[in-house]
C-alpha cells in the first residue's frame, strides 16, 4: 500500500469512529472533544489562513477562532467533509505531502481510540508500520531534543533511530506506532524503557510533542 492509501484508510476509520461515538466524547488531546478534534482536522486541510497557527504560537489565536467556528457546524456534515479528503486546492492534496497524513491520522485515530477504557494497540501492519517508522526518527529528533540524556528508539526487530545524543542512553522499544505516539506526547502507548532508573524517569517525564 502507498502512503496515500494508508492515510486514506486511517482517515476513513477515524471518520467511522467519530460517527459512532458522537461529538461530545473525550480524546487524548487535552480538553478537546471529538467535535474539537474534527474541527482541527478540517481547519488544517481547508482553511489555509488558519492552518499556520497550528504550529506557530503567535498565530494560534486566529486558528482557535476559526476552529471554534468550524466546530459549530453539523457534526455529521463535518464528518462527511473530513471523509471526503482535502480539496484539490489544498497543499495537503499534493502527493509529496500525503505521507504527512499517515502520521496525522494515525495519531488522531489513536487519540480517539485510546481515550476509551479498555483500549489495546492495534495489531502490527507491515505497510502501515513501514510508513510510521519513517516518521519516528524525524519526530523523535524534534520532540526529545530537550532530553539531558541520549535517547534511542528501537523496534522489536532491533532497527533503531538514535534521536538524541548525550551522556548515557535511554532506549525505548516498541512497535513503530507506539514509539510515534510516545514521541508525539501520548502516555497511552506501549513502550519499554531501558537505562538508568533516574534517566528513564527523566525521559518518560519530558514535555514531548510539537
């Protein structure tokens, strides 16, 4: 499967789950409800004037205003909009950027799944995990950059991304999706840390995410 096909599958499954749960359920995105998360994804793809504020703090006020406006729409119609994908004029419709959607929709799909009691990781998927592993190294270099010790992310088969250099090393082992979620700041993930106990505690407590 291509990156675009995997991203589309994650988008479709997330849309199905949102319709099943409704607009007022919790997510792993702070105090965002499912409606808020849906509005975020639509703003990201369809409001070019507001999308930069997702990553640029001084512009966040406008993004929040637009996102709140989007969130007031009919929930079912908003899910339909998300399901239909980015419009042709959106930069996120360009093939080179579709790989970014694999990460975005996998993480937010899990933000909804894992906010429910009794969650468990999905089974490994070779094509999906191949794409996620490509993202783990880049995201990890960004989100573990403040670590005072070295951090290495390791798959069960032994492949590694050394994402932070420093004295001593903490190794986090897990499936690519679990490592990606941890790098993105989610604690609801299955990773196995190795290292000096104090160093492990420091890495596990880091402020992660973009």
